[in-house]
C-alpha cells in the first residue's frame, strides 16, 4: 500500500474556491462555489482517483495549512464567518456587581 497521503489544497478565488488534488503523480484541479461545495467536489475527485482502495490518507489544506482548512470548514458548516468568535466563558456571563454581594 502506498503511504503517500493525498493532499487537497483549497485556495479562495473571490467567492469561489480552486481545489488542487495531488495523489502521487496525478494532479487534478477544479473550481467550486463555496467551501462546502469545494470539499464535496474534492471528495468526488478522490473517489475517482483511488477507486478500489479502502485505506487512504487525505489531507485537506487551506493555502497549505491543515489547521486553517479545518477552522474555515467548520465555520462554513456552522454558518459563521471567520471573524465571528464566541466570547470566552468568563466574558459570556454577566458579572455580579459588588453592591449585590454585600
């Protein structure tokens, strides 16, 4: 079994995404409207490339960064923009005033 992972690099192109799938010597490029559609398209390309192989390692990258892809993809799946963040728990709860305690 070939242990070389399949890499999929996602690059934003305006509102669309360019996807480059590299599987050894084979490389395929595609475009998709939105990150979720790009991920679906990438999965379809991988299925075509590696037909019959049950075990494979696929690494998704956003401009070469796996963590950045995971963050962007989860934000897209949950309808958040990359600028939205949940406040830390200490800031989310209202503070009790000193006069209420005493």
